[in-house]
């Protein structure tokens, strides 16, 4: 039984560059979520997919952020023109129901 | 909007019992979830209460009072490995997101 996996685990990039993260959910889970977490804070919701449909996006998700879930399997989160304020842990979670979510190990982004 | 309040830090000794409280304000309340996160790790689901009362799962129990917009996580027979951050979370009034509190950092001392 494999859990949620995320790649890469760490990413260091220079301001202005684009980055893309991948999430592979638990195979039978139709719901997939992206969160962002900074030190000392709880996860902040970014976006939610049910199967391949992106059903909800947070106001935190600026135009520079885009997420996809082709074919309702893995998902990617892209950040264009990164800024130092984008430095955070990006967490992916999957679930069958909203309130019991299973998180991946996260991708730690550092923008220099 | 939605908001959750929980203490920022709690310290207890091994073998003791600790209660972590959470009060919430939200529209369209469905239930209260609890997650554990060790330093450097991912949040892990602990429990979910949709109805008033106490839910017990081993050493951990979770309580909800919908009328008081209040819940708590009770950890019994504390072990060193319970040192972690604990987050309460509520549904964001939609089918999608969870709103997390800022977390309570529990330190278990020998």
C-alpha cells in the first residue's frame, strides 16, 4: 500500500524562475488537494480536484500558480516567475472524503 | 469567514494526560478533524467528529460540542513520540477545502 508521493522533495530556485511540482495520490482516491505551509502555521488550502476537474481555488492562488490533474491521476502544481514569498512547503493530499485527508511528504521550495 | 483558535504550545510529562482545545467560527459546519504533524513530517489524520460527543481511538480521544463551537483532543498515557504539532481543522463551507488552525506544539518531557 503506497501513500501519497511528491517530487521533488526539495527545490531551490532563483527569483523569477518557473518551478513545477508533482503529486501522485493514493490510487483509489478521487479527491486531490494542494496546500501551502509556512513555519509555525497550519496548511493553507490552495486548490482542490475531484477526478480531473479543478473544483475550487483559493484566493491565495495568484495568476502565477496553475494546477492540473490530467486523467484524474497525478497532479502538477506550477509556479511561474517565483518570488521570495513563495518559499514554503507545498503539500499534496488525497482522499475519498474531504475530512479524512492523506498527505504526502511535501516539496520544500526555497526561492533565493 | 472561518477561523480556529487553539493554544500555541502545551508541555506535559510522559505518562500524563493532556487536552488540546479548539474553538471555531465557521459557516456551514460539517465536523471537526484533528491532524498530527511531527517536525519535518507530513500531517497525519487522527480523528473526525461530525456529531456531539466523544470518539475514542486507542490513547487518543476527540470531543465535539456543536452548540459551543468547541472541541478538544485528549491524549492519554503520553509517550515521547507524541511530541508533535496538533492541528484542528474544519470544512471550508464547501465540498473542497479544509481550514486548519495554527497548531498546538506539544512537548512531552521525561
